[in-house]
């Protein structure tokens, strides 16, 4: 029995040796595959690095050509489609001065009997620098850029009307008013109060930025334009005292009238290129009336922003009127209203800094100055 087991040992030993050789082969094969893979991977990484380096050094080489060709293509597309787009909005070609004026509807004594709206040919979004030319005066420069002489005076620290000279550089604000640099503790309300303006006017100016567009928070050190603002304790060169225009009682009409004042209060912001209506402010939040008879085509807050709760009335004669920032709405779309009917209550919903009514007059798609209609 013992001798037979000893005779089997050589076979077993061969088997074990074979198994060890197989293991050694597999280990060497694995090491070989790993070394080959690593060698190819390192070579790939080296080539990739060279390729990226070349691209990095050549960055921007074709950028200018690409941008120029892209802008030229966009301009060409614009020229081609402009006539088609223009025909889709025929109302925008209307000259407001050729629109037949409705009958005078309100007789009210105002402090500003000559209300007019003028626009610069090119809307400005920032301060520009202007070099005084031969024959320029402070008044002619102010008229040229559609700002007041006091705006030029305050922005450039002028001490007299005759201080400007040929070649002098003047900073021109985008609109009449003042430029304010925000300090710690400043808010749109405190800034507006300081310069005898409206906080809503500061918010509505499209190129004023806010840290928080809902609370109108400002960043220390930023500058904001205060439309129609005046420097405190300074006598204006224009010689025109700041007087708030007060509307008559809402609904006051004469026998031949067509439009009535939509609400009572003081006019806190007028019609300008970026504010296509007037604001009537009144802390007591009175009722808002339909300026004329018509059909309600919108009543609510469709976009949860902007004008807030609003009512849009179609007067079925080319005219439409819009009433924004309402706290309450008393009408529904499709309802017909008579001139002077209560359609809502003044409020401060939407992009608003206080209780007021935003009132717009639209004629065949063109925005008109409501004061030219309501006077």
C-alpha cells in the first residue's frame, strides 16, 4: 500500500509543477499586456498634449473673421426679412401727429399747460462724452441731447452758463435728471426723496440695475440715473419751480367729452420713450374708472410680473387703454363698460414701488401721451 502511493508521487508532482507554470505564464502575460497598454496610453497622452498645445497657441486666430462674417450674415438676413416684419406691424408706422384728436374731455387747471413729448433720434443707455464745438451754448447742447441745462450743470459741476469753452468735454446723461452714486443705506425710496423724484421712475428707467429685481436692492458704489431729479437746495437755472400736477377728480367731464381721467391723484411719472404711459399716485388707493366706453379684452395678471393686475379696454374706434398695478379688478374679459364705470382699485401689484395707477393710451398699435388725450 505504501509503495503504490510512492509510485503516484511523480505524477502528482508533475501536475503541481504544470499548474505553477500556468500561473507563472498568466502573470507574465498580464504584465506584458499592462506594459504594452501603458506604453500606448502614454504615447496617446503625449500626442494629445502636443495637439492641445498647438490649438491653444492658435486660439483666436480665426475669431475676428468668424465674428465679422457672422455679423454680415445676420445683417443680410435682417435686410431680407425687414419688409415682411414691417408689414406684420402696420400700426408702428403711424405718425401720432396725424391721428385725429378726440374731443377735449377734461377741463382742469394744471401747472404745466404746454405738455409735449420729444424723443432723441437715438436712444442712449449710458453717459456719453461730448466735445464743445464752435457756436455751442449750454442751451443748444441741452436741446441737442434732449436734456435740461440743469442736468448738464450738475453732471459737469458748471458754475455758470458761460463756463463752457471750445473743445471742453461734457458728460451727457441719457435723460433729464441726476446721476447718484449709491452709498451705504441708500434705497430707491431715499434716493428719489433726496432728488424730489419718484421711486417708480428710478425703477422704470430700463438701464438702472438692481441686486434684487423684486426688492429693488442696490449695490454700494453703483450709479443710478434719477429721471427728472433735481439737486437739493439748489436754485435751478431753468427758472421753473418744481410743481406737482394734480389730476381732477376721476370722471369729471364736459358735455362734449370722450375720455375721462381714470383716477385722481398726482402725476408721479410722465410719458417718455421707456415709460409709455403716465403714473397717477394716490396713497388712499381710489377707484379706477374706464376712460371711455368699450369692451374689456384683458383683466388679470397673465404674466405674474410687470404691470401686475391690469385691465385692457378696447374702445372699438382704434383706441385702447391700459390700467396697471391694480389691487382689485371689478370686471372680466368680454364685459362691456361705460365711460366712468369703476373697473378696479388703485394698488401696487407687479413691478411697483408704491400705490399708483399706470395708464396707457394706444391708437392702432402706437403709444400716445395720455396727457395729450386727457387735457
